[in-house]
C-alpha cells in the first residue's frame, strides 16, 4: 500500500499532529482539526489541490530521516546508535528565576533559555503552545514575546498541540525566533526549514522536550469525567508544574473550586489514550533540536521538590546559547556535566520504545499496512538488543491492537468535519 497524499497519511494513522503540512500549503488548503480519539489532524478543505506534494515532503509522520545534517551523522554516529540522537553535552540544572523554576514542567530550563534569547539575543519571539483561553480544554499556538507570556505558558500539556501550524509567525517575524515543541514538532519544524529558506532564516533556536506520547482529547475528557467535573465548567487545566513534577489541577469557572490529582495518577490515566502513532515514534528526546529538555526521573519526586531539568546540547548553536544563558544568570547548571548513564536511567521507557519499533513495523507490514519511513535510525540493531520476552510482547501487542482496533481499515473520521482545532491553528498567511 503506497502513501501518496496527505489524506493517505491521515487515513493510515501515520499523522502525529505536528501541523507542518498546514503551514507549508501555499494555498491554505489544509486545516487542522481535533479528532477527539486521535489528536489534531489535517483536513483538506479544497478539492483544488494540485501536485506540489510539499505537505507530504514536510511530514515527519510519514518520514523521519535518521539525520538531517550529514556532518553531525559522522561525528555522533556512535551515540546515535545508542538511541538518543546526537549529543554534545548533557547537563542538569534549572531556571535561575524562582517563578520560572516553580511553574516549569521540570526545572523550567526550556523557558529560561527562551527568555535569554528574547532579552539578550534580541530574538523576536518564542513560538510554542499554551492553554487556549477561549476553549479551556484545548491548546493554541502563541508567539510569546516577554517574561509574562512565557511564564503563563510554562508546563507540559498532555493533550494535542500542533506548534508547527503557527510557523508562518516565525517566517514573517522581523528577526529570528525560538521554536519549542515535542520531538516530532521539532522534526516538522526542521523539515519545513529545509523546504522554506525564509523560515530557516528566522530559525534562531529550536528547543525540544522529551516525549513519551500525546494523549488524545478524549483522554482528558474521560479524566474529567472520572473526577466528576463537568467539562463546560472548566476554566483552566494545569497538567503539572508548580513543584516537581507538580499536580494535575483543574480550576472551575466559579473561581472557587479546584480539583487535583497527583502527576502519577493523572499521567497513569491519560497515557492510555496515546494514539498508535506514538508507539511507532523512534525519537523521544528531540534529536533534531539544538537543545533538548526532559525530566531527571532518577530523582525523588514529591510535591515539595524543586524541579530540575535534564538538558542535552545537540548543536554548536545550542552550546553557545546555553553557555550565554548560564553566564547571564538565566540558567543554573550543576558544576559537572551528566554522563549518558543518567539519561538512560532517567528515560528507560523511551529507550525500550525505540527497541520495540522494528518489530512493530514488521507486524504492520505483515498486515499489509503502510509504515512510517525511518532511514538511518538503526532500528533493527535496537530490536536485537531487546530481550526475547519483550520482542514477543511487542509483536503480539501490535497484532492485537491492529485486530482489536481494526487498524487494517483506513480511518475516515466524520469528526474531521467539525470545527477547527482552534482559531490560532487556522492558517493565516
Ligand atoms: C506529551 C508530553 C510527553 C512527555 N513525555 C516525557 C517523557 O517521556 N520523559 C520526560 O522526561 N519528559 C516528558 N515530558 C515532559 C517534558 O520533557 C518537559 O516538559 C521538559 O522537561 C521541559 O521542561 P521545562 O521545565 O524545561 O519546560 P518549561 O519551561 O515548563 O516549558 C515547557 C514548554 O513546553 C511547551 N509544551 C507544553 N506542552 C506541550 C505540548 N503538548 N506540545 C508542544 N509543546 C508543549 C510549552 O509551550 C513550554 O514552552 C513530556 C511532555 C509532554 C508535553
Ligand atoms: S505534517 Fe504533521 S500534521 Fe501534517 S500529516 Fe504530517 S504529521 Fe500530520
Ligand atoms: S511520542 Fe513521538 S510522535 Fe508521539 S507526540 Fe511524542 S514526539 Fe510526537
């Protein structure tokens, strides 16, 4: 079965919802919509689409190459084979500003570095996602341009978000910008930069967050139901942050009541709603970012813990900016860099997922399903390093999912005819 069009990518569940196709379509024919049990997906709003295929070329859901930069491939091949992408340095640290550290998802490093770029490197803004005030259950894409904006958009949001849908804001900015997103968002961004030199000119810095998968909107609706909360009464949802890892907190419109769950309870529930595509994702640590940030899960977690971020430097530009953020007091790093074993201890789940992928793709091929293309990812080597028990588990688990959830049928959703994911995601360039 061959993938030829954007509709094929969506129908065969290869889309991961980054939004890059909506940005790249010069004719504004692609609109992003939230499919409650999947995630944000592109929808063709015109039947006038020609044959440029930019949307397919930019799509990390269909194809993610092992390296975008051949120079990096030689130097860091050995580390990449271990499954973490190119690594120059790994640090542990936190935002020096106590508010950012407290509100941040881990240690607020992503926000602190972005703030340094705005205030000291004169970058125009930071393209990232935050809570959509008009639709409190959803996320929107924003260009933040000051401390207050950035602070209000700290914290991981475990629900669909498509930051690449807003890339036109970077392209049309008067000076370079920072991009923050999940690993697949960063890949979409970098692939779009390759197709659009005007975007690359404004690529000031890319920051990626580690990611184990994005739960669909249905996950959050079901969680609210379990907590006896009427979704129409919700004013704001905070998924974590404000302590490490922080509490899942729902504020209601009456401004009196708020409901909370621990991080482990909330993520434990939501993660069951991650779409199949996330189980096929080989890049959990944003290999294409200049800087990646994640959680140091080897530390003790607790409501009163102050957050720390694991920070991976992946490019020379990332290294210079990290050094600058540190020298100018935006970021505090531990005196010595962290060894790769700490990363492995911290993110064992992400590594195991990568080891499972070759078998999962094999099972999809046996069922005659199209699979994402991952040239240069050493996936077979990772598969071999998995235990026999785990190999069987991932093969059978994939077969079970395909049969039980009828993945052998293309997905065509009536829900795609519903309202756009949010007003900000609509293309406007
Ligand atoms: C879906 C998801 C899965 C995750 N899985 C893992 C994991 O497996 N291991 C791990 O260590 N950490 C995971 N994280 C947490 C993530 O690694 C931390 O957010 C990261 O450490 C950044 O922390 P910080 O304190 O530096 O970020 P902050 O300074 O708080 O900034 C967070 C930034 O992330 C952006 N953001 C928030 N949610 C999203 C989203 N859904 N899509 C795109 N951008 C978003 C915000 O706009 C903000 O700019 C996950 C986060 C998400 C959203
Ligand atoms: S570019 Fe992104 S949003 Fe568009 S089809 Fe591909 S993965 Fe999905
Ligand atoms: S697991 Fe991979 S595909 Fe899924 S949201 Fe995270 S980075 Fe994207």
